[in-house]
């Protein structure tokens, strides 16, 4: 393989990863921060069921936004593996596998939202407990999967720091993001009454990395 071809592959993988992250930046907050809190109240099963029943289109848009996000996660995991493979191939592969396994678990968890949609659209609208049960199953599975995603980000940060063609600050921000996701994901299993929402804002590191990939990463020309 010539150096020119390798440069093209690295630059292309940076663009693919950046575009995938850009799509996720739009789809994920819409589903996770806007629609889900708007429709779901775990303390009121009846109201939640009625909310979903009367906002079927909004609920469907949330479901497909999650689907798009998790599929893009698979794409981004593959693209970042290629981009950071020259740093340390085995660690880059392990990093990608953590994101891929996370995405698969999240996609399986998403079936719970499909069940909720079917219950509210075609089933007995008084199956409030079943609706809340499936919403909880989705949330718990998603939280567990996000632990794997947090590990992925920390490994990604390590690779970014080791890479001569990526600024160290990108790696540091990714590691911080991973720690934030880890806190947000683990705490609900141990401390349900403690609010750790501050950690949610550490997605900022991913956002900065996305911008860098699209502007600077696509111009990667050599590996030292």
C-alpha cells in the first residue's frame, strides 16, 4: 500500500466518523433530551401511557432517532478504528469492539420501545404497568450499555493522545467525556436518589472531536 493510498484512507475515515457523529449530535439529543422526558413520567404510568397514545407520531420519531443514532454508532466505531489503527492496531480494534457491543445491546434494548408503541397503539390502553415495565427495561439496558460506551471513549482518548496526528487535548476531552458517561450510567444502579445530571454535559468532548475530524482530521497526510 502506498503512502498516498494510506493518507486517503485515513482522511476518508475521519470524514465518515465526523459525519456519523454529526448525525448523532442531531438525532440523539432530540430523542434523549427532548421527546423522552416530554412523554415519559416513571411516577405516573397512566399519564405516560396516555401521553404516548396521544403523541404516536412524536414517539415514533423518537424511536427512529434512537435507531439512527445506534446505527451511526456502528459506522463511527468502524471509521475510528481505521483512523486510529496506525497508532496501535490491537487497542484500536478493542476500542471499536466496545462501541460495537454497546450499539448491539442498545439496538436490542430499543425493541422495548417497539413493544411500548404496539401496546399503546394496538393493545389495551390500560396496560399501564406493562408500558412502564418496558420503558424501564429500555432505560436499564441502555444505561448498562453506556458503561461499555464510556470505556470506549476512554480508550479512544488514550489512542488520540498517543497519535501524533491528533492534538492531545482531543484525547483529554474524550477521556473526560468517558468518565462523565460512566458516572451517569453506574449511579442509577447504586444511588437512584442522587442526581448526577452534571455528568451529561461531558458530551462536549465528543462534540469538539467531531468538529476537529471534519475540519482538520480529513486533512491527515502523514503518520509518524
